[in-house]
C-alpha cells in the first residue's frame, strides 16, 4: 500500500511499517464504530462513514507516499499520535451518516472529540522534534489529518443547521485549491512558511468546533462561521496573489499543510497546511 523512502533505512521496511500501522488504525476504527452501533442509536451507516473516512485518508497517503520518507526504521511515537488523531476524526465523520442522531448528545460528542484531536495536534510535532524523527511523511500525515478534520466539521456545522452551505467552502478550500492547481500551473509553486496560515487553520477548526456546541445557536454560530470563512478566504487570496506573481513549477500537494510540523504542531519553517490558509 505504501512505497515510502526511508531516511536512514530501507524503503521496503518503511513501507511495511506504514501499511501495518494504517491497517491497525482501520481495525480500531472498525471495532469502535461497530461497538457504538451496537450500544447506541447511531445506526449501521455510522460504521460505514467512519471507516470510509479513514480509508480515504489512507489512500491519500498511499498516493503521496512515493515522495515521502520515514526516519530510520521506525514509524515513531509522533506518527502514532497522528494516527490516533486520524481515528478520532474518522469517528466524527460517522456522525455525517443519515442514520446518525443529530441531537444534543451527538453535538457534544463531536465537540469533545474534535477538541481532543486538536489538542493532540501539538503533541505529535513535539514528539517528532524531541526524538529527532521529523519526517516528510509525518508532516504530510499531519496535514491530511487536519484537512479531513476541517472538512468533516464544516459538513457537520451545515448538517446541524449552524450555518449555511457556504461554510463547506472553508472546510473544502484546501482540496479545491489543489484541484485548481492541476489546471493552473501558476498555483503549483511552493509557498514560503507563514504563521498566518497556521493561525488561520487553528482559527477555522476552533470556530467550527464552537459552532457545533449545542449552547451556541443561530445567529451567533453563523457569525462565528462567517468570521472563519473570511479568514480562510483572505489567507488563500494572499497566497494566490503571491503564487501568481511568482509562478513556479513545484509540488502543489506539499506546499500547504494544515498545520505544519515535522510530525504535527504549529511551528515556523514548515510547509503549511491549509494551503492558502
């Protein structure tokens, strides 16, 4: 599934480690979601949506893997934390299932899980830097996990009637930017690191999480969501103008991570995530 380079190790060994850990993550998502289906009223589709989200993330990493590398011969504690975050995000995605409840408890569950996933975002990066295992694989894995979290939360905010369909534009902005870059070579350059993107990324996820809280109702939730959308739009606009004025041919996929790091966390000098954000 993964064909990674290995920084100081054999590519085959790195590929096996990545595939093994993602298989373990898929197993955890399956067991957790099936258990919730059995014990609660979320419905069978919850498990399908959860596993589908995790599988989608794994496929994105598999496609990106040939250009990435793991440090040495270990998957590393930092990537394991990111994997745990990916599992949590996938379980939140299960709430998008038509059979999933959309009431008070479901909203608070989404808020709690999203807050946990966001809080762990700084842990993986710290572990990577502390252990000297910062890697391109870790940076990309962290980026894709954050991107999926933003997309899932934006869809939930809309489905819970906390904001209009326009909020999905913020959660899906990174994916739209990458697709646009396929058609416009001017948008394929590598962006210089900026704290602005990191801050906007965190602002977006925090704002979406706040909107999902049952105690936050319209019109306040709409205002919070609108502020986040405007911040994302502004940040993307700044980077699009920069790229258009200085066209370069590079890897569009790696230029903006949703919260840059070597393996997670907000730090300067990293490729950033919210592409534009």
